[in-house]
C-alpha cells in the first residue's frame, strides 16, 4: 500500500450518495446530461486524497415531499402530459428520478446529523423547483425539503447556503418566511431565472453578482453570505453546491477557478456544523475536478 492510500484509509470517510440510475434519462444537446455524474463518479472513485463511502439513496416518499409541494403537483409530476418548459422535459419516469434525488437529499441530512458531513451527487438538481412548478432542469425542491424535515425533527435553526451561479428561486419560494430557516443565495445577475435581485421575506438573503466578476470578489461575496448565516447561529447547514460559476461553464459567465471551489469547501467546513451538501448545477467537462476540489476543502484541515 502506498503512502497516499494509507493516508486516505486513516481519514474518516465522507458519505456520498450516488445511484447510477440517476444517469438513466437524457435529451440530446441538453446541458444537464448523464455524463455530469458518470464522469464525476469515475474520477472520485480513482482519487486517493478524499476518503469516500459510497451509499445508494432511498427514494423519497410522499410525506416529506408534501412539506414543499402540493398533492396536485406530485400527481402531475408522476403523469405529465407535456414538457414542463423548454428547459425541463417530461422525461420517461422523471418522477422516479426526481424522488431518488430528493431522497438522496434526505439521506444526506441523516448522514450529516450522524457523521458531521455528507454529499449528495445525484441528478436532477432541485433549487429551481417551486411548490407548484418544475423549471430550470429541476423537478422537486430537494434542499428545501431537507430543510423542512430538519425543522420537523427538532433543529431550532437551519441555514441554507446556495453558491450555484443561478438564483435558487425554488428554494426561496418554499422556505420564504418559514420560521428559523435562513436562506442565502449568491448568483450571477443578469442570468436565469432573473430573480434574486433583493432580499425577500424576513429570512431570504440574496447576493447578485455581475457577469465576469473577479474570482476573489466572488469569493468575498460568498463569505459575506456565509457570515450572515453564521449570525443566525444555525444548528445545521445545508448547501446547494452548484459548480456553474466556474470560468469554463458553458451556460454562465463567471470566473471561478478549480482551486476556488477548494476555498469554498474550506469556508463551508469552518461553520463547524453538521453539513449536507447537495449537487445542483455545473455543466462543464471539468465538473469532476470541481467537485473533487470542493470535497477536499470540505474534509481536509
């Protein structure tokens, strides 16, 4: 055994939720494609500096989903009669795929409580899904559902930090004015979906940044958002981990480098709270390297 393998074995393993079934839908030319997770799973399986325990998630049942969505919406998701919008197709079995991804968020919550940190590497993403609408590649509001379940389980204060390049409008729509759930989103503006220009309710904090913001300035804004959440003294942290503010992402215009995601991971680690990170966006071929950098920052001192 070489020294790098020995060092990895001595680390506490990070639980990562993944199911190859999440690669089972696609549309030619769509940026939210199976290769995002397939390539990331292959890369993370080869690397030696983050010790990972791979776990298969359980699909979400109706009860937690109904905390964020109506029964009418869930019925429509299970039997769609048309695409939800131009970005969000009604793929065959999309209900099952979305429930696996939402279930992974709930499993990540459990694992964060039990072990300190966890990461869900599933698709579809979730932070654009509103209580009554699938949009922006998202079908169920994964991280908001996890936040509501955390409150239901007795956590007095829950923080959600979203560093995806797009505003987490769905998360905001679900948790707006929910007592002791604090949401902060750092996102490019102007950019899809065109929301998140100002704070809303008494618990949703928005940090729009212009296109091509210098990476250091972008990191400073994320730190400001994180600092605002720290002021709320949360008991648990949930992270919408989107990697599309990367300089090479094909559907946004920001400037972050690979190493900047390591910095973000360390920033998240510094909360010193149970933390569940949930994959959102990230559409460049470098996504495996970006996730790897983030997980290194999240797990290594």
